[in-house]
């Protein structure tokens, strides 16, 4: 058996590895965090489209603030919530480039709501990658606009209550209503099947941006094992049970 | 029907021991060790190499890109 | 387009000068008294001629962050607004200073605080030259006093911004923005090509080519020792700017016993006051800082042994007067005269204040 194994581990038999555009810097994300998988998908799609030299990523403020340390492309680190405005100018001034933002739920759906809605409404030819884990991970687990009702965070320690905090914001549903968006979709990366589907959709989003079809929004319903105080696998199960009913996976709009 | 045989290697230094690859594997090829890497994580390693079909599920779900998968038809 | 002589408003001159400079992008949000800048640009449709992008943003905050994105790509980008809108832009200006990005911000000042008034003011002096946003940074600040300077300062501000990789501001006021004068517009310059930008702005995020590492535009650094090093680098740059880029104008200062120090529209009023005071036998000169930061402190200091008193005239409650006092190291009495809330003083009022120096 030993010899058979040696035969397998050869370059010509390679079917999966860390994406070429993802460098060797250790990522600062907590064990099991969805961010890493989404980073890999973006790296793979850019590489497979042959757009490495034409891609500009806009990093957010939040857990993914250091996204620029992990994918070997040009990056701009935006002020909190302003990534869609930054991306708007980058794309309009460089129409032949491929431009995307990478934003969390606080960045995109709280402080940056105006920039998100207006970039989408103008139909900017960009991709918005949206990580929704219903919590503020980087600052230590505070309530997000997408935090579920009764879900506990450090700023709603007795659970989110409508009277105090209002309702979880289904911002992708809202963005799907705008005439400027061509693709609004909810994906997840908790299983291999989900990852493969998400990658196909992400590629479509990037292709849309180069075909000048308008704004594509790819929401990833994600886990936050540390913020949710669960193991990664428990977090994925909690996500399936609690997040998916509120934020169902699938395309909200695809034209 | 053509059979396939796979093999996975784990970058144990990069691994954070999240266990998601272990859960994702349909053939119980992987396990978390009791040993720790230099960052203090119980890393993943191959337990049952013979069972691997090279489906790459472990690789897809690994958040840190620690897993490389090879596959041959036999 | 060749050089042209035209009669127009200060705000319109900025728009025409921007197109002719070869500006790549304008991003703004309407606010009185500067809305003619974007209106003129939209009317001129430069995207059909030079390829310049002009976009009405959803807010001043979005506009300044569009600047951040455009500047990160090494493009010549600008925005304009008036006082309340400029307050909204401060975060973005701080980020650009921290990421060392060149860009042009035009502030056609109106009276504040708060929503204030739409009439002219110079009450944003502190905001422009003392920071405005957070952190230890400096904003190159130019104060035009004529429609011609509104046009000329577009090129000057961009040139300085790109020389030092730092944001620059044209700090005008409602008088200069709204008044009409003759202006000589420069001939059309071509916009920079991507190849030129890649060569000159090697840090620009235009896509990572195989021959270099990724370019990353950020102001973030969690390692305090590196962040201190970055700050020291910024401070050294600011020192260089203070050494090399001071601009001022002197009128009848050679034999002056008294000086008026004033910028922008206040300097124009003061010019008439100097004339009137001299008719009454008072030897007054006008010292007009053109760069408010870097402030012409060395030159002002040189007057401290020669003159008997200084009056600063400002459309505010006394802001630049502090820098004048610092410059002359309190060796000369320095008074301030200002009108507030959008009121513009008359030359006679200024002469009356001058007489109090005697």
C-alpha cells in the first residue's frame, strides 16, 4: 500500500490544493471560520478567469480587514462601510478591471447601508461579496443588523428583542428589489456541495461585472464559531438550524 | 465501473484543528491528533489512507487551505 | 482646447480648470454655494472629450471615499463641497493622509456652525489647517483670492498632492466661488495613461503584474512600532512641505509700519482698506498667505522687528490670528477683525480697526 500511495502523490494526479493566488501567510481567522473558504473561492475564480492582473479587491473594516494579506492581488483597504463607494470609483475610472468588495454584515448592512444600496442602485459593474454571520466578530461578538431574534451577543446579552433592537435585516432581499442588481444570491460554504455551488455562482457574479450587466451581490451565510461560542461543526449545525430559515439559500435574483 | 483511489496530504503547520475536514470526509480518512503543532492546535492527519477516494470534500471545506488531494483511476 | 480668456464665476473656473488639467474623476454632492462646480462639469460632458468621469454621489461621505478609491489607482481625482459637507468628508481625508494618497478637495466655505448659512465665511480655517479629521496629519491648503486663482490652484493643488502623496485642499469661500471675473483658462492637457500612472505612481492599485508584489493601499498598522515609524515619515514629509512650498503675496509691505494679514476674499477687501489707510497717512501693507498650510511663518516673523502692529482680517471669530501670533512670537501686537455668520466686512470697517493699532 505504501508504494501505491507514493504513486498517487504526483503532480499529474493533483485534483485539489490551496489556490495559487492564496499566499502562505497564516490567516488570522478563528479555526473553522467561513471567511477562509470564501477567500479560497475568490482566489480560484480570479485565477480561473485569468484576471489576476486586472483584479482590484476592496477590503472592509471588520474581521476581513486583513484580507489583503492573504490573496496576492492589488487591494485597497476602505473605511468602515465605504467599500462600495471606493469600488464605484475604481471601476468607473478603470472599466477594464475586475473590481469586488468583501464586506461583513456590519460593514455592508449597518454603517455602509447607504453606500451599498446606492452602488447597487446605480448598477455599478462590481461584485459585492457579503459575509453574514449575524455577529460582529472582530470587536468581540456584538450585535449585528443581521443578528437573529433572541440570539445572544455581548450587546444583547439577553437576546435580541424587537422592542429594543428591531428586526434582523434581510438586506439581500432589499438589494434584489433594486433595478441595478443583476444577481443577488445567498450561498454557504459549510459542505463540499455548498462550496461547489457557491463557486459557480461567484464566477457568474464576476463574469457579470465584466459583461457590464450591473451589480452582483453574493451573500454567504456564514458561521462564527468564536462569536457564537460553539465548535466549528456545532456552529455549522446551528447555522443550518437557525440562520437558514431566516436567510434561505438560493438565488434571489438572476437576470 | 472504474475505481478511484485518492490520497490527501495535510499542511499540519497551517492547520488550526477546526475538525471540519474530519466531518466532511465520507470515509473517515482523517482525524484530529492529540499532538499539537507550533501554534498549539491539534492538527488533522490521515488515519485511514486506504479509504480515501480523492473526493476532495475535505479540501473544499478547509478554511485554511491546508489540504492537498490527489486521485488516480485504478 | 487652446488657452482661452473668459468671464465666469469662481466655481465655474474650477470646473473648467479641472477638465483642462486632465483630471480623471470628479465625485461630489450638491451643496450651496458651490453647486456650479458639478453643474458645470455635467454641462461640459468631459467624458465625451477627455474621458473624465463625473459622478454625483449619494453623499459627501460616499464622494470622499470614491476619491480614496480613485486616488488609490493613481488617478487625478477631486471633489468639492461647502462647510457642512466638508465636515462629513473628514474621515476620508484622514484616511487619505494615512494611506498617503494624493487628491484635491475644494471647500467653498459658508457660515457655520451646524447648517449655519449659505453666505460666505472663512470659519473652516482651523478645520483645514489644524487637522479636521483624526490623527497627526496635515492637509496642503491653498487660499485663492480671485477667479483666476480658483483656476490656477487646481493645477497647483494636484501638482503638490502628487509631489508629496498627500491630499490638498482649495479653501475658497462663497465670495470667490460666486463672483465673476475674467479668467485665463490654460490649454488642455492630456489625462495620464495607465502606462504613465504605472510608471510614476508605482504604488497604484491597477492590478498586480507579474513583475511586482501586490500593491496594498491601507492606513492600518497594528504594530505600534511600525505605526510610529509611519508617523515619523509623515512628519518628515510635512517638514519638507513647510520648507519648500510656502506661497504668499505682499502688497506695499516694504515701507509698512502696520500689516494686514488676510487670505481669500478678506484679502481683497483688505487691499482696498490698505489703499484707504494710506490715503489717511497710515503706512499699511497687505500680507496674503496663499498657502494656509504650510503657513508663511518665517516670512511673517521677519516683519516682527520692523513693524508696529498687525491686524488679521478674517470672515470668522479669529482663527488664522493664532498662527500669526505664533509666527511673530508675540513681539508685535496682533489684533483680529472679523465678521461672522456670512457677513462680509467693508473696507471702511477694516480701516477703523487699523486705526486702533496706533
